[in-house]
C-alpha cells in the first residue's frame, strides 16, 4: 500500500469516527431531553393525589352510617393523604358548606341536591342510599289515622325540610289542611323532640330514624310508653300507588372532583355500595363501628335501628325514575323546593 493510499484511508477512518461520535452525542441529548420531559409528567401525576378529602353527613345514624364505615376503613390512601369527616347539624349548615366549597362529598336529602343543582351549583348526585326513615311517634297502643290527627299538635324538626315536606304532602293527600286542621310545632333538631316527649311536652312527633327508635327506648326507661304509631313509608305507598320506598337521601359530589379525580370518585361509589352490603349483612359488627362515631347512642340500640334504616345502594342514574316522581310530588307543595324544575341529565352521576 502506497503512502498516498494510507493517508486516504486514514482520512476516511477519521471522518467515520467523527460521524459516529456526533451520532452518539445527539442520541445522548435526545435521551436526556426525553428524561427531562418525563420528569414534569411524573410530578404532575403526583399532584393528582389530594392533600385531603372532606365528607360531610348529618349527625346521628341514618345516611351517615355507610359513611362511618368508609371513614373507618380508610381505604382511600391511594387518592388522598387525609380523609376528613364533618357532621352537619341542620340542612342550613349542609348547604353553607357546599356553597363555600368546604366539602367534596356530602350526604344530603335528595331534593336538596336537586335544588342546589338548579341554582347553579356544580354538583352531581352519585346515588340514593336511604329509602324512607320517617315515622309518627306517639302514645303506645293508639291506633292513629289521619282523621284522628285533626286538632292535634304535631312536633316536627327542620321547618321546610325533609320530614316537614313529606308530612305536609301526606297531610294534603289525606284531605288535611296543615294550616287549619292541625297545629305543627317546629323544633331545631330531632333530638330535641325526644326530650319533649319524655317530659310530656309533646304527644305526637314526626321523626326520622334513629331518633324514632331512640324515643321509644328512652321513653320506656323514663316510664313513658311510646311507639312508632304511623309508618310514613307505608302512607306514601297508599297516597301514591308506588312502592313504600321514598328516595330520601343520597350522596352529592362536586363536579370539579369528578373531572380532576374520576378514579377517586368511582372508588368512593364502589365503597359506598360495599359499605351498605356490609351493614345490612353484619348489623352487630356494623353497630360497633357506628358506635365509635356516636358514643351517645348505645350499641344495642344502633344494632336495633339498622334494619329500619332502609339502606339500599342504587346509583343515581338507576334511581332517576323514583327521584323524578318524588321531586314532582314535592313540587306540588312548591316548585321552589327543587329549584323550580326537574334537574336535567347533568344532575345524575353516570357510574
């Protein structure tokens, strides 16, 4: 090989080495850029986990019962660092928290959810869990008809809210004028009614469970013979020709939470369904869990109440027919109860 050829090959070799090194450099840069681009995506994914999630429900043992089980299980660590539970004392406190975005998930009377939605709140109803827990409590042994309630004073909690609305609807369906034929005395809470009845300051009262059963038990302890003398679910059936189930309360969720954390909302929906199944099948164990959150109510009473809670999981979309019938009937008292109209499809959570 001549000197000239050797120089030629050396030059070609040098060029090839240069091209190879340049390619490696570009490849490394691409990998570096890719890695750099992936880091923000991972960071963004991490921020999807909530710092806290707040659930609110009424004080007592009704629709709060399945929430107590969800909170006690605390199986949402994948989605939130902290799970908060807030009891609401009255429907006004419930509404105020939703309006102020202080609760992500709320246990609500179903008509309250419809009203808030129609007033422009960005919420959806996830499900219906309580299917009627209203009773008239009075002296044990009395056979009470609607006609016999004429001229009587009835104590009712939460003026203008669920117990009052259902009772007034049934009064009118049975030909009784609530403003003329009977006297309704309103109190600030169902628990207040228990004390009034024990003190002989109230003869008849419309109350939800667990307070209905508690009134009977506490009454016997104090020498007062009280009983659930009228089942308003059965009266609903007679008045409407429908089943004796009132789609009374369910779970409302902010639409912002659905959009940002759809997997979380779906998991919560699943956990509510599982919670209802557990409570109905295991009342003794469920009563022990519920008692942790309601120490004032003895565990045996909680266990006794569970079958009367009419707990049944039905998704909002599957409950729509019952809900619309219920809303329409309440609207006969006043359309403003549900915000002036039936809520549209956007009110119903789809999963």
